[in-house]
């Protein structure tokens, strides 16, 4: 038997796919697994998907996608997630149900690939999948609900302004979700990186509403939007929103404000004098957190 090496694994993989032997193909791909991740590198997994799509007859692609997606191997599941995105139109209900299972997988890397794949499918089939995504928001698993944040990022598109309000309606639900795994991916990433970048005016309108809420998680997310790189394009609005949140005595909120302020100060040091005035009133905690590195330099 020919030894599988980094230089010939893809050839071995292709031969196995041609022979209708996914087990042998998976063995070839898994031979490239790294000790750090325990799965094959991203480039190799994408190359494997490319080989499958090129060699498997279109009618057989759904079955192949499911074989990989339902395998116990994490590498196989990740390949399966990508294949499900490509075979979605041939079996939409089964594909989305399987992606939902992968989004709740014990392995964080598998969950990441599932969320990203769902984002690809959502982007291409927005109207058909919107009710499905809404249903995911009601899932008992925070992992599945978090996948909505990832899928939302995939579907955001500045060339499709009509998607702004439907996507922000999903975000309106996400920002109230107190699960830590959901929170970390909502305000700073799904909203700050994606929605704010593609739909700034509409997004800032919603962020202001989240900041006016009494809900702690909503207010935390409103602040954390301004931690994102895109927020540096909206310093004045950010300062306005953060000022309204800065006197919140709940630690999670004022610390989020402090982190966001630090980001805006780095972008526009001219706001430092204004932020310094906060040190004299009930906004002092986040202001001191944001200005700490400046005050240390001045001593």
C-alpha cells in the first residue's frame, strides 16, 4: 500500500472518491491532521470538498454530504458541513436539519463550520431560510442560537439593503440572549463587524434602542458593538451611546463601555478631553478603564 504523504494525499483521496469508497478517502484526508487541532488543516478540507464536488455525480452529492456530516470523525463532519451547503437545493429540509445538529456538536470547530455553512446557504436562499433561522433562535441549545449570529454575518450584504431590517430583527432577539456563548458572538461580531459595516444607519438606530432598554444583556451588547473595528467610523455616535450607558452600575455593562471607549479613543484621541469629564461624575468607572493606559503614560 502506498504511504500517504502531504504530497500525495489528495491523489489518494481522489482515487478513493472515484472508487466510491468514502472511508478510504476520509483516511487519506485524516492522515494530514495536525497535533494541535486534531483535524486536517482548513486548506486540505477545502481541497477535499473541491475534489468531491468535481468527481461525485450531482445526484449522489446529497448522500455523500450526509455520509460525511453524520460520521463520528470531526474532520468528516466539517467536510460534511461544507458539502451540505453545496447540496442544499437538492434536499433543503434534510440539509438544514443536519446543519442544525452540527451546530450543536460537542466540538467547537465543527460548530464553527456548521454556522459558516449555514451562513452561505442563508445568503443564497434568504427568503426561504428566514423562518428556519427564526426557529433556530428558539432552540434550547445556546450553540444553535449562536449559529444564528454566524449565519447572520454570512447573509449580510451591502448590495442588498432590503435585508437590513430582517437581519436586525434577528439581532433584536440575539441581543437579549444572556448565554455567554451567544453574547460573545452578537454585539462585537455579528453586529459590530457585519451589520454595522453593511448597514450602518439602520444598525445604529437599533443599537440606540438596545441602549435605551433596562435589560442588562441588551445594554452590554449595545456597548460591545463599539469594540469592533467598524465602530471607529462612528466615533461621535459611539460616544453618545456609550455616555448613556456609562452610569450603569452593573459591572458587565460599565466594563463593556470601558472596553468600547478604549477602542474609540485609539481611533480618535481628540475625544480624550471629553471622556476625562466623565471622571467627575457617575460615568467615572468606564472612563477610568478606558483612559488607564493614557494616565499611566502621563505619570
